[in-house]
C-alpha cells in the first residue's frame, strides 16, 4: 500500500510532468456501469508543447485496453469504458510530449468499480467514529469479514484527518496509539455505507465513500454565491461559497452514484423560509442540490443529472441556542412535509429528531459528578449511568453531537435502498399528515394512506400524566408563527414567518409567549386507527392550530417532559410511528372551521 509520503515523493519526482489528482489513488472505487468514470490530474507543461495522454486499463484477469485522454490547459482526464461492479484493475497513464525525455507514466492499482457516494455537511456528518457508541462493533464486524466491500476516502477538515483511498478493513489495522484509523472517519457516512451494504446483502457492490464535511459550516458555504442569490433572505459573507470551491468542486470530475447531506445547525439563526416563496434555507438547499448535480454531470454519460440526494434532519440538540427547530424540520424538506417533491426531486431522507443522545442532559457532568471532572463538594445523585456512558465513549463538544450514529446511518441507508435501489421494497418514511378535523371536542388527525401502504399508525408509550405526547394545539389564534426572532426591544418579538411567508412584528409580546405550553398545550392521544389518531381537546374551546414534534426550550427532546430520572432517554421514543418503526414526520397546520390547512406548498385536505 502506498503511503501519503510515498505519493508525495512520486509527485515530486514527476514535477513538471503528469500527476494524478490527490483524490485519484490506489484502492479507489470508480462508479460502475452504466455510467462512465474518469481518472484525472494535472500537467505542468510550458512553452509550445502539445502533450497527449493515454490511459491503459489492465484487469487482474483479462485483456488490457487503452483510451485517449483529454487535455485542457494543464489539466487532463481520461474516461474509461463503463465497467460492471467489482474487479481489480491497474490504471497506467502516459503523457507523451510532456518533456523531451521518454514518455512520462504514472499508475494506480487495486482499483475497483462499484457505487460512489459523496458525503458532506457540518459537524454531525463529520463526527468521527471515535465519538460514537458502536465504534468497537464496527471494527469487530470488519475484522470478521463483514462489509469488506467498503472503501473510504476523506478530505481533511476541522474534525477529521486526511484519508487516502483505502479499504475499510485496512483502517482497522492501521493503529496509532491504540486508535484505529477507522475512528477518524465520518460516522454517519460510514454507517450509511455499512447499512446500505447490509440492505443489499450478497448483491452489494463495492461501495466507495467520499467524506468532506466541515464542522460549523453553513449551507451558503456549500453553494456558489450565484446560486444562493436565487433565494431571498439568504445572507452572504466572505466565507460563502468557500466549501463549494474547495471541498466540492475538486471532486466534480468524479462520477458518483449520489450524495448524502447532514447539515443545518449553523443555519438555525438564519431565515428558514419556504421553497415556494424562494426564501431562506428551504429554498437554498434545493438550489444547492440542483447545482451539485449540474457540475457533476457536466460530462454526458457520467454522474446522472438527477443523481439521488439524501439528507438527515437535525437532532433535537442542534438548535445552537435558537428557537423553532420544528420549523427547521419543515424547511429541511423544502416545506412540502415529505420528499421527494417538486423542489427536491429524486431525494430521500432520514429523521434524527428522535435520535438525540441518550444522555443529552449534561447536568451530571457540568456539576462535576463524573470521575474525570469530579469537583470537591459536588452533590450528585443518580449520575452513575451517565458517567459510565461517558467513560466508554466521550462527547465531542457535548450532546449537540449525539454519539449514537448507527441508527442515523440505518435510516438513511434504508431510505436510500427503498428509493434508489429497490423502490417499494423497504419502508422509507413514517406517517405523513394528510388532514385533520375537530368535532365535538375531539381532534382527529389523518395520515396519508397511500404513503402508509400496508403499514399502520402506532402510538408508543409516553408519560400520559405529563401529556408528553408532543402533539400540541394552539389556543391563541394571534400567536401562530413558524419562526421567531428578537424584535427592536426586549419586549418585542419579530415573527419571521407567519405561515404565509410574511414577517410580522409583535410589539410588547415576549418571544416565550409563542412557544409556551399555555399557548401550545400538549394533548394526550386517546386512540389510533390504521391511518389516524384522536385526542380530546374539549378543555381548550376553539383551537387554531396543531403541531407535532416542535421541540423548544424546556422540552427539547422526546423525553423532555418526562419525570426526572437517571435513566437514558431511549432512542426513537417519540410516540407517533408507523408499524415499520419509522417516526411520523413533524408537522404543523392551521385549524379553520374545524379543519386542517397545511402551509403551502404542503397539502393536507383529507379532513
């Protein structure tokens, strides 16, 4: 195996001649047929030289073949024949005319074909396996011969080291101070590849995972300024477009199967907006997706111009101190309440709103109750489980980065498999609201029967004595607002979006009024049919809206209203689910004349 030092030495020896891109090296995965893939790099040719490039592709068994490369300025690329998954290839590239000496040849080996996925976003995508609960199981599985179809490549960032193309198995053997190289790779990206391989079973092709996320990044940094400017209420600054230029475009000559994306925390303070009104985050990310597809598919026959794109919604801890994360969940799906949709064609998604860290409350740690930060005189009770959990796998900057990323990867891979690889053969979503009605003090919420298919709506256990269902009703018609922000004075609140895409100032109304459990009280779910639920709302008189899983300060996750306990918050513990185990998508709707009106472009007229 060639090390980074060896590759740098080879590049130095070939200075002034021909080199591969840093992202083209031994052990890489090239996208399989029907798409064509290329290898590419740079030339350093001066004067009137007119070099030509030829690539020779040699399989471990079979006959080699040659293709002519394309030279543009000091860049070259050679497109290979569309090739079926698998194989072991050596690729030699020769430049004739690069110098007056003999033709200059470079080569890579142990190259295979399969499906290549590009993973990007911010810190919850970047979070390395070192800080995840299942990390040791990941190593054990690879060493036992599972998932050896996976190969990894990582661009160095503020949370991850450089990783040249290598097999996942090799990363368990490269150990530094007791830490396997695998533990530096993106956990979400890796578990997506692992669980996608599990879904496909014996038919799984080689899976190439490219990870480029940067902690703390915004959507504006992953999008060109020209594209971001297509959306209103998007603020550009000196750092905008930075990662588009340096972490996306260097890979754009690669052919990929698709993209995955986990981002949004650092856009929580920005306008969430609505794709229909071309505003905010809800507009910008769909535009970003279209731009990525465009630059990767510039060469016909390479990446599909409709390449699949999967995203993860934020964990409940991802607020960055801002309110209204429920409205961000709406924005993350383009304001349609489900994907794919008109703004987000050929997409899939995984929810993480019910996948917070099991010990997201850090009181025990802050109060100095764990052995690694014990404070003299600390009064601690019930912290043993918490401290034991941290001793086994510590946080990275706290519960904003939930440590259990395996369920995230499982959901994302399952959605991908049931959307991209085997449509309708795997469940891809939980219940989606289709309407509601209020009659004689009883609220009935209906869910889309067509999308449920053979699945049914279920209601899991929750603390009924605390009304901890996270199904809420609006008791004050004037306080319907998707996203709030500070007003001109401390006693004022700016409603950034009143549900119709309009900003409205509320003088003298504190922001807490918009989110309080008096304005939006929880209601118990009385019963469930195969496609609906009911709740008694007679105690509130007329109601003006409903919403679900709109976490806010004081009840920030599925366990936020439970009685105090030292036990962990179980994963996926929000009550509304499908019988397939996937959670109901968070929703919000006005209630007028006893019937639901979802916010356009989402439609829910099954009342």
